[in-house]
């Protein structure tokens, strides 16, 4: 563990517990690592309880329970109960697949605060195609049950070229399901989404048209349903402040116990991400090489180093810089000040020409067989 004595380290606020990589769905935009199948071990219930306790002691208040599909874990309610006792605000991030009324009641009694259900499209045919699993009707039922049991209805739809034409219908579906919040999350191109980018990235015209529809709907349902539209950063000219700055706020624990400053960090070379089986959360957060790697500004190259916006966007996303330029120290190439901005334009052009030749290359669905091919 390498120490850092010159940077003011703030405590983690958000703990994302990726309980498992197992998932009954096969979404081709999943942010899990392509080679997740080789990380098949999972922390035990007692390990997770220890992690929750240690992170809470450091100041974490928000807990995300995700995966894979967190419902696969039979000890989910036990972990939720533990989180409640520790004083977390807990949020289940689920596909809804396999969620029954009985389980919703059990989770409610355990103290779960919030459930976010994802749905893939506004029609059964497209939803089931993208999910790789027949799940549309069940997801709709789950949405009703979530509402029935007094949870705010939070619906998440990941947007990409296969479903962006349904924007109006997706909004109508969310309203009909009684959603209090609708997150329209344009795909971020990491993991499986990066592998499928040519087939998932919409054109600028498609994106602008969809955004206009969403904005108009936002006004129509103001006060009734809140709509969050997460913009696709390939069409921005400044990068996102990824993770609110490296090692400042977010702590992710992968199913096998590897602690990550962001969900994609295990793909970055030389970080030696530590495991909660070997170190305490305090040691990991304060002293590990991985969490100190991009803290502060000293690691930056130009143009970030002398940029007057560096305290706002922290140079953008390290994983995106690595994926797109091969050098994780580079400015996120989404930034128009980056000398590598052209790689984003190349990606947009490549996706556009792929869209002219539909069916030439099939989507790679996220499942263990395909994952083993990437291992
Ligand atoms: Fe890793 Fe942005 S996803 S730094």
C-alpha cells in the first residue's frame, strides 16, 4: 500500500455493492467486464456485512445493491437488514426479473428504501430481444408491485440505436406504469457496450430528435413524473466529471471482493486493485495504490494540466481515455481540447456506416459463453 500525504482525502459517500455477476438477462450494453466469467468467486454474507460496516464507519451513506442481478443472491434481505441497522439509504438496482410480491414484502420489512427497475423497450418484442430473455410482461408486473408497496416507482431505460426510435412510446409507457422517476440513460460505451458500439451508438440526428421528444414530454408531465435524460458523452464537447473525481466519493466492490474506484477500473493496467479479503476499507480508501492513482491533479498531462476547467471535470473519464486512446493518462477524448478528439469522431462515423448495413454483424450478448471467449 502506497501512502499519500499531500492530497486531502474525503471519505467515501456512495458504496456500490456488486453482489454477483450472475444475471438471467443478456443485455449487450452491460457495464460488467467482458471477462466477468473468470471472476466467478463471490463474497460471503459475512464478508459483505463487514464491508458495509467498515464503509459506513468511514462515512458512506448511500448504498447501491447491484450486479449482475442482485436478486440472485438469496441473502439479499439479510444484507438489506444489516444496511438498515447501520443507517444506510439502500437502493436496489434490478432488472426486476424474478422479483415476486413475496420478495418485495420481505425486502420492505428488511428496510429497503428504494427500488430501481430497468426495462429495455416499450414493446415486448424489442424488450425481450435486447434482454435476451422473455421478461417484458414480468417487468411491467414488477413495476406495478413496486408502486403498490409504497416505493417510489423508478424506471430506468438504457437508450441506444435499437430502441431510440421508441422514445415517445417509452415515455408513454413510463407514465402509464405510474413512474415517479424515469431515467433515460443513453448508453455509456464501456464493457459490453463498447464491444457492441458500432451497433448501439445512435447518429447525432437520432439523438437530437429523441432528446427533443424527451424535453417536450418533461414539460408535459412536470410535477407528476420526473425525467432524467443522461446525455451520450460522445456528442458532448466536454467530458463528464467521472465519479465526481477519482477516489473522492464512490467506492465499488466487485462480487469477488475487488475494490474499485469506478465500475470499469479493473480493466486499467497496473492499478493492483485491492481485495476486501486482504485489507480493510479504510486501508483501501486511504492508502491503496489504486485509489490514489488519479487523486488530485499531479497525474495530468496537457491539455488537462493547464486547463482552467480541470477542477470541474477532473480530465474526464480515465477508463474512456484508456479504451479510446490506449493511454489512461490522456485527456478524455470526448473533450474538444483533446488532440485525440478525432477517435470519438471515428467511432461516430464507424457506427453510422454500420447502421447503413444492418444485420451484417450481430450484437454480442452478455452471457457466460461469450464472456469466456473474452477471458
Ligand atoms: Fe472509470 Fe470513468 S468509468 S474513471
